[in-house]
């Protein structure tokens, strides 16, 4: 089995981190013999993942939980005939159920259903206090063409570690 780790980052996550990690991803992808369209797809999905980590990590730090250790990670690997992006961050436990419901709903839609949901959010969506309209995860599902895998690992009474795994086929 061919496996190549292109990016493996965990640690403090600042706005500047997004640009540094994206540059590293682009550099790593430039060395691979992969179609330009696939490379763009990987970069675009990575942008969404990094922005989500930044938004939610920043939001949590603004809450009364600031003194806690908020963890973030992002991994990009090429494995056989696909790229796998794993993005994770600390999440408040009371945000788990709505997020699960959203991802499960997205996973139950076909491509047309995803496109309709995307357009509906654009036309009718409102901007949340986190600065998003809920498009990111729909966009990730549309671009990847695969179901999204997720996991929540409890940290304590208030927090869990949320991990999203996205597969992007090379063919």
C-alpha cells in the first residue's frame, strides 16, 4: 500500500497558520504527478478545513474556556488512489449533536441534493455569529464527491475532540 504524508500539523492555530500550511500543501502537491484539477480540489478543501479550525478554535478561546488547552490538527496524506485530509479541533460538547445531524444530513444527499442545499444556503442562508453561513461542510462534500467521516473523542465534561476525515479520489 502506497502511503505518503504530505502535511502533519498539530498545535496552536492562528490566522497566519492558515497561509503557512496552505503554502506547504501547494509546495508538496507541486512535486506530485497529479492532475491540476485534483490539486485544486485538495487545496480548496484544505482551505475550508483550515478556516473551520481557525473559526471554531478562536470562538472557543473567546469563551470562558480560554484557559483550557484547545487542540487543533490537520493531516494531508496520499494513500493509494486518493488523498485523505483529516482535520480536527476541540469542540464544546453541546455543539456535537447539531454538527452530527448536519453531517449525517449531508451524507444522505446525492450530488443533486448537495447542489440544491448549497444553492439554498447561498440564497437563504444567514451569517452566524461565527462568521459563516454553513456552506463550508456542504462545499467540502460537493468537492470531495465522497461521504464525510467524523469522530468525537471525549476530553472532559465540557469538551471533545472533533475529527473530520475527507477522501478525494485521484481518478
